C-alpha cells in the first residue's frame, strides 16, 4: 500500500485488503491512524518510521512490530492481536508533488503465535528466524538514532562541514555553518562548480580533483577565498582554515571528499586592524616626540635664563598633554572647542576670563593646534597683558560666520597698554604657523591702549577635519 | 662641520605640524640653508608646484593631514629635486617606487639632517 505524507491511503492491493480485513473503498483517502488507532509504543514507532522516510527519502525497516487492528463488526468486532514486519520505501510523486511512502508488510502473527506456543520443535527454525529479525530491528534502531545524533551534531557544529560525492563533487550534505558561509543557496544535489561558480576559478577545483584522485589530505590555513554574497551580489573576502579528506567505501575506493573548516575572516581582519593601529600609534608617538623636541629646542633658544626656560618648557608640555587627555577621552575622534579653551584657562580665576561660544567640533589635529594656540595667548596675557595685573580680564568669544568661517576673538582689558614687540618670539611664530600655515586662516593681532586683542579667522570645515577639495 | 663649507641651498620643507615645521626650519637655517615654506597643506603644495618651481632639495613629511605625500614626491622627483622623507613610520612607510630615496626617522637631530643632506648632495 502507499500513503501520502499525512498518512492517508493512496493505493492498496488485494493482499493488503485481505490482511487488514477492509475493502479499498474503506481505505483510500482515509488516515491509517484513524482506521487503525494505536496510542501505544507501536503506534509511535510506525508513525516515526513513515515520517523518517518522508523526511530523509531513505527506506526504513520495521523488522517486528506488534500492532492490533479492530475486527470489522460482521466478523465479530473487538480487537485482533497481530504481529507484522514492514519495509517502508520512499516514492517520488510528480514534480513538486512531494513524497509518498510505500509499505510492504507481512503479517507474521502466525509465526509469533507458534513461538508463543514454543512447544513444537519443528517450528524452532522459524521462531529463531523471527528472533534474529527482532534483534536486527533493535540494532537497526540503535544505529539510526546514533547516526541521527551525529547528523544533528554536525548540523549545528560551529565549524563548517560538507560532504561531496563523486568525481564532480556533488554536495550531499552541508551543515548550518557551511550554509552561513556561502549564503542560502541550493547546494544539495548540485556540483561545486554549479553551486559555487565564483570559487571554481580560485584553484579550489584543482584541489578537490587532486584529493579525489590521490586520496591525499589537503589542508589550508587562513586561505583567502572570495565568496559571492547572495544578497548583494558582491564578492566578499573571507579567510578560511579548511581541510579536504577523501571518503572511502568499505573496499577502500574513494567515493567523495569530506570538507571541514572554520571561517577565520574576523581573526584575520582583526590582526590587520591591529597592525594598522600599531603603525598609527607609532607614527603619533614619533610625531609627539618630535613636537616635544621642538618645544624644548626653541624654548631654550628664546628664554632669557635656564629657570624661565624650565618653566616655559613645563607649561608647554602640559598644554600638549592636556589636549591629548581630551582626545584620549573621546577615543581620538574629536574634541569640543569650549573644552579645549576651558581646559587651558582653567588655572585662572573664572571672574577674570570669560568664554562665550557655541559647541564646535575640532578634529584631533585642530584640537592639538588650538590647545597650543590658546596656551600661547594666555601665557602672553600672564606675562605682559591683562592677567599680569590684579584686575585685568580676558573675554574669549567665537562663532561660526555665515561665510563658513569660524571667528574667534580674544580681547584683553584692564591691564597695561599693549605695545607691539620688536621681534616675533616663539609664541607669535607658533600662532602664525598654526593659523595661516596649517589651516590657511588669518591671524589679526591688535595692540591698543586698552590692551591686546586678536581675531582668528579659519574655514570651519578645515577645523572639523572635513575633507576639502584641493 | 662639512656642511658649513657648502654653498647655501634652497630647501623645500613640507610638514603639517607647526611645532615640527618650526624646528626643522630652525635646523636648516642654522646649517646655513634657506627654507622654501614650510608648506603645511597639500593645497598649498599644489599651488606651489603649478608655478615655475625649483629647489635644491626637499624634505617631505609622509603623512600630510591624513593623506600621502607620494603623488607630489613623484612630481618633485620628476623635476629633478633630490628628496628626503621624514617619517614617524620609518622606511617601511614609503611607497615602493620611492623607496630608493633616503628616509630620516622622526624625531631627528640637526646632525642627522646635516648628514642626510651630505649624502644626498655629494660635493
């Protein structure tokens, strides 16, 4: 007889009609388990066997199964004790119609009854045969559940696994990790060349052919393989550890290739990022040392005496260091202008120095440069300007102008009158270099009766670190 | 010092950090040379190279505001200007086709710069 996937009869023959005591009209289109209900272990085993066949497409055997069936009323009603063996074979329907199960069953009740009687010596051979069938069934069940367990473990394993069969390398198994690696594409039943056309040109086919031909294992470590992303259609760089092992049949002939491995892409990319980061760190350390060297050399040259030089060097290095602190806190991405200025003038009485301006983001480079610029302005105010007296004040204002420039005004008052120095010191040259050299801006100082003031004008995008067309 | 006996040269300096540029400028002036620049942005360098540019040598920072100096270094080399790279990355950071030019690692001293200029411009 033949069942569909819902266990409904699709076809029966005369022998089956006779053995179950039902006509085909009573069977076709009806569910087997409605007609022959069994809530016990046997019912479960029969159901599982059908489902296994539907699911795996492989034949399944029940060597021995007790299964009672109802006796039709005209034959006296009630249940009749029966024993069976059954072979279940998959049957393919028309294209797209799914699978059916064909059952070839034999009613072995009489043999069992004889065995139960067990007194008739000439029946011994038959009862032994049945006993062996029963053992075979037990073994078969154990094997099936074991291989199902293995299959499940492979299916969910973090590494990728695939089984390729035959000289053309047809996929017969691929676990979840393998599917994730290549994207959700149809693999089973297709050759590697068909299923993964993009890897065929990357030397992979030669490797598989070689393993299939010679049986020698192939191993790769962090091999670069380009795999097409099924969704975006783009080739993606992956780094894979993998091995190919020949699969042999019981006679030792090679029947396929076992593929296993793991995706190392994240590791390799992380190492790559780390190398870049180290090179960048090295570059920054070297540049910072060069800046320190410059501060020392030039302060020593311009200072009137060693004590002043020591103090000035210390203060300039501290300014550089504080800017690094702010950048470090922001993971070296950016800082806010108010914070850079505020940090530099924090040592002064807030009554004496006022800050007024909107949030404005500085690139790392602009952060360091502005910290040095503000340091030189405030040092100057302390030495010669408004902060050299008890009551002078400094007002710092900034805003972004409609023309795209950032305009920063530093205005001192209440101190001694400002006079333009004869030559340019280190501070003045540094400010000039930062404003016009680094950022192409303008620095306009003014020395008045009321005190020193200056206007710094720089294109805002350059300070933010936005790439501008050169 | 040998360099003191040389005739003064005009040396192009490309360096995007003020402190470092000022130090190099001071070193070169102490050695008796005159400095073209320091040029601190690639935009300014581009403008400079568009005109009738000449220099006896060029000292180039490798990374200018996050961009490589190499395209400009090639143009300078084509003009016959002897090149010296100054780099925190060391010699490994130089593009292959320019790797035959000398490199001075940062931070550098006046003696190192003087020595490098000597080897670049034999008497």
